[in-house]
C-alpha cells in the first residue's frame, strides 16, 4: 500500500494533469476555461486517484515512538522528556536510565577515534538490545541525513536556507512539531572527519550549520537515532 501511495498515485496525478493540459490547449482561443474547470484542475493535481491527499513528508507513527520521513525512507527516533538541565551520561554511572531523554549527552569515542564511546555502547546499545519500536538496527545519522531535516545555511536544497532565533532549534518545522523535544545545541553524526579521525561531523541546531572539525569525538553532545524504514502499517 505504501508503494502505491508513493509511486502510483503521484504518477496518476501527473497523467491526469497531462490530459487536462491537452484539453485546455484544444480549446478555441476565444474561449476561457470556466472557474469550475480550473477548480477541477487544482483538485486533480492535489488528490490521488482514490481522492486522498498526497502523503505528507513527515509522519508521526502510530507507535508514538518514531517519525517517518516519507521523502527519504528514514525512520527517526522521537525524543522524550522536557528540555532542561544537560546530563553528561559518562559522568555518573546510571545517570541516564532513559536513552530517549532529550537532555542526555554522549561521547562518540572513548579511545579518540573509534566508535566506542557511550553514544554507541550505551545509547545505541540500549535501543538495539531492547528492539526499540520493533527494530535492532538503530544508528547515528550520517551528516547528510541531518541536513535533510535541518533548516539554515547547511540544509540541503529545498529546505529553508535561513534559521532565525524564533525558529530554533533549526529543524524543519513539520519534523520538529512531531519528533519530540530537541535541544538547541550540537548533535552527533556518524560521519568522521576524514582529515582528522579524532573529529566527527556535527549538526549545530543553533544556526542550522554543520561542522567538519573542532569537535573531538571524546566530547559529549546530543544524539538522535535513525534507521531505514517507514511507519508500521496497522495490523502488522
């Protein structure tokens, strides 16, 4: 069903638009299309063949735990709690019992270069060991995946290139409205900085930019998990 929505319906809408355009071009030059016909054109472009509006890009899954990006095929973790006091999870053992808490910060690496910090050994391990939302392949997003949900100067084409103070954190507003709380700060990506393996790329949600250096993997920063997938279909 999801393949039909994402593939067949858009093609059907395009085909209908082509037919309507052909009909309009066939009208005599002294005949103007009626308001009813123009309204029909708008509805044909907006609606799928079943009369349903095209699927929104971001979808709050019915499990209440995840958010699907239907444009990229990614499933994002929904964060929990309330933005408040930062907790560096490597400072006090057991200080971060809820891996989804928005206030938790983790280290990318303990050794300096390898992915052996508690972002991997605690945060991701907890999600994958428990089968969060029914899956065991959660990971940190690549820096390009961060850019697809951001707004600001480092966002990909098609996203807003600016992020004002009133818009912080610099996330796509549709995503931000359903993905749970987000700290207006720095988030780890899984992408190492090739010229210096002691550093990793980070997403700076204060200004909507990404940074390729100056963030040692041993530092503590915020995290949000992702995997390839979509919202579960009811009954499965």
